[in-house]
């Protein structure tokens, strides 16, 4: 298994796809996806375009759907939910499909949606992702950070490093054995630096600052926790994520 880290979807090669793509948007889309599925949502269907989300969700009965998402971190007007994982409680989501659009995470999903396997990772479900990769041993794995409008987001790369760190430890592998590009070494080193203080990193980084400005302190605290949810979101058809059993 070779891991390749890409800081943003724009950095991924345009002419190829990996055996397994791991999409990462720690703040907050992939944390929200894992939380919603863990709380009993039937599926999460991701859209980068709000108009297409409206058309598709219209085909579902109102009591079976939730429209969720943000632009610039703020809830899309008229939607049921924003993009806070803390809103994804069982009373709200059980048995419903979340139609989700976000500024960056859903774009990253779209970039790799044709890969044979697409899963999502965040700090809260890191171990479930590592277990899956160690068990399935895909030959090439892309760890794709969502970034912010084409630029790098440090928290996504730190999560990629957390995945690499755990694969090295549990798979008894060396960094050079799994690193398919130098970004893996960078991500691994970044995680080593911040692993005991992820919340502090989130408070310093640009999207963390943006979310603090929107009063989302509790979201940052929640997203900074490691391995608290044993759920693996996996794509069953382009854009539609369910729990892998
Ligand atoms: C995104 O996709 O850009 C993020 O999830 C934004 C957010 O924090 O809501």
C-alpha cells in the first residue's frame, strides 16, 4: 500500500485515480458526515451545487430528507441544518437522508467520486479509516485534503498525518515503505508536532479562526477529538455515502 497526500483537490493528478480515495475535511464536512451516519442518518448525499441539491432533494418525501450545508461557514438560508456536526443528533437525523453542500468538502468528494472506493476521514473516525485500509490493503491510496477554495488547510493535512501515523504503528511499517510522495512525510511530521494539541492548532488556523468568528467554539472542540466514533462512511454511488458494514 502506498499513500499519497494531496493538500487540496486541485493538487490531485487530473489523468488518474487511486484504488481508494480518502476525502478529508476535518473542519467540518467529513466530521459532520461521520457524525450524521453514526447518529442514524440513512445516507449523506453530497453536492457542490446548491441548485442541483434542491432538484435532487425535491424528489424525496419531506419527512425523509434534510437539507444541510453552509457557504463561508454559515448555514444556507432556508436549509434545515448548517454544517455543524453537533446538530446531527439522532432525534434530528434518524432514517433521513442528509442532502449536504459545503464550500470545500463536497467539491473534494466530487473530484474523486469515480475512484473504485471513496471513503471519508476526520479526526473523530480516524481509527475506522485505518482499520479499513489495513484490512483491504488497496495498492494506491490518495488522502485528499479539502482545503479552502483551492488553498491549503493545515488541519486536513494533520489528519492525513494521523492516518499515516496509525498505519505505520499498527501495520509495523516504515514511513518510507508507505510514503508515495513527500507530502506524506510532511503530513506525518505535522501530526507529530501537534498530536497532543490539535485544538490549539484548530484555534490558530484560518478556518478555525473563521469558525470562532461565527461562534463555533464547541464545533472546534468536537472536531479535535481523536477516534471517538467507530464509523466508516463509504461511497455506494457517486456522491452518496453510507456506513460500511
Ligand atoms: C467546507 O466544506 O468548506 C467546510 O466543511 C466548511 C465548514 O466548516 O462548514
